[in-house]
C-alpha cells in the first residue's frame, strides 16, 4: 500500500478497527516509513489528550430544565391546536349563519301564524341552562422550600394543565433577579401540584398566582 493508503487507514488502525491483514500491513509500513510513523504518533497523542479530558458531568438541574422545556412545548402545541380548531369553527359558523337565521325567522313566522289561527295559549317551559361556572386551580402540594432573600413577597403566575401540573410560569414581581431565581423556581414548580381548574365540571387548563413568603394562591 502507498503512503496515501496508509494515512487514510491510520484512524481505524489507532482504534484497532481494521481487518487483521490490513492491520498487519499498516504496522509493517509504519516500521519502514518515517513520514507515516510521524502521522501515526500525532494521532496517538491526540487520542491520549482526548482520553485525559474525561467525561464532563451533566448539570444537576439538567433534568428539570428538560422537563420544563417539554412542558412549554406541549402547552404551545395545545395552544396552536386550539387556535386552529377555533378558526375552523368560526369559518363553519360564518357559512351557516345566514341559512340558520333564515330558518329560525321562517319558523317564528310560521309559529305565529299557527297561534293566531288556533288562538291557543302557549306555555313554554325553558329547560335549565347548564352552569357556566369556572373554578380556578387550587394549590394542593408544594415542596417545603423558600426563596429566601430580603423578605419581600415574590409573585409568580403559573400555567396549570388539566392534570394539575405546572406547564409554565413567569415572575410577576418587578425588580427581582429572575435569572438567579430560575433554578430554584424550576425545582419548586416541577414538584408543585394543583387541583386543576374546572369548567362545566371538567378539568381544564388555568392560571394561578403564587405569592412566596406567604404562600397564597389566587386564581
């Protein structure tokens, strides 16, 4: 093999990844060729330096950051899905609005003519309307941690999903170092549990404001 052939195989030779016959041929060439031997020594030195660096330890809060990033992505995906559905529903209702209005008007006129013809009293019993009540999220569990600091209350608005977990949050209090507080807030929020908000009696997404130092929750 030529020097070009040998040098193209040096990386695999250093990793002992060549077939036995090629490994032996490269070794024999290196014993006789000073130029290729110098190239091989440089690769060996590089491998030793990389091995000496070792593996870097992942940050302690990496798992929390990944979980929060995934939660934000899920929340954004749900928001886009709801907006697309609302847009399609609006377009559908706009197309049905005129025919529906014309049908209701015809029905009212026809019904009025019948009433006038038969002169019969009509008693209408309206069915009860469903409750439109909304219950905001309620705090049920939070890690026994405090933010410390100068004792001033820190308000945080949390976006709570239908399972009672914090999807995202933002600091409402002005004049605080949000970047310095983020690691501890991430740790608190990931383990905070709410009774989810309810609309029509069903769990739904909602927002709650947490005031640290006197942990009060407002929907």
